[in-house]
């Protein structure tokens, strides 16, 4: 009869624990439909855009979205979208405008900020940035056109500090 391999021990002689896997969730949200600049140069959400965002936020909450951080680009339409998700998903979350989320910002900047992040984060942003960020996180390539639902949500998960991501679900507006 063979003997079983000894159980790994830490420096104090106690059984070593296996590494803890910390899963992080990332929710990428394209802002809702906004009025044109000819109507209001600040580009707030249209009434239909606001209703659609509220429905999407409620759907995300039902699916278990509970970000501890909600970031937006600072543009009014992104802030209003982020506020709806913040209220529906976790009104105790940190809420802030942040850098690296403008429409033409390189997606690598945000990818680098997400590495080793331990908090669940919701990002309300813009095209073409969000499709490019999604492609970069899922494939490692900065593809200009990735499948991203217009005014929708894509939920991602990572268990290795943001090195690899997988899609969990999506909401189409």
C-alpha cells in the first residue's frame, strides 16, 4: 500500500490553507439615450433614455449587481446613468467621476487601473471607449469594434486580479 502525500504545512507546522480566490465583478454600462446638442448642449438623458436606464438598472439589481464603487466619465448623460444604477444596485457605494473614461481615452488606461482591484465596480461611460475596453479585457487585444449593446450593460468577472475576464451576462436596452 502506498502512503498519501503529506498535507502541506505552513512555517508554524499548521496545515497550510489553500489560496483564497477573490472574485471581482465589473459592470460596463453605456449611458442612456441623450438629447441632441441642439436641444441642450449639456446632453442630458432624454425622457425615454431615463426610463430605459431605470429599467436596465433594476434588471441589473435583480441579476445581483452590487457594485461597491460606481464611476462615471463626468459627462452629464453618464452621470445620470450612473446615478440610476447607484440607486438601484447599491446606494451605499462610492460614487465619483473619474479619469480614463472619456470616449476616445485608450482602454489600456482603465484596464491597468482595474488590475488587482478587489472591489466590484460599475463604470458608466461612452462609445467607442466601452467596446474597446470590453475587447481588451476579454481578448487582450484593443479591437476598435467589439459587440457591445447600445445603451446596455455587460457584466464581467475575474478571479485572478484582472489578468483574465469572462462575460457573466448582458442587458440589451
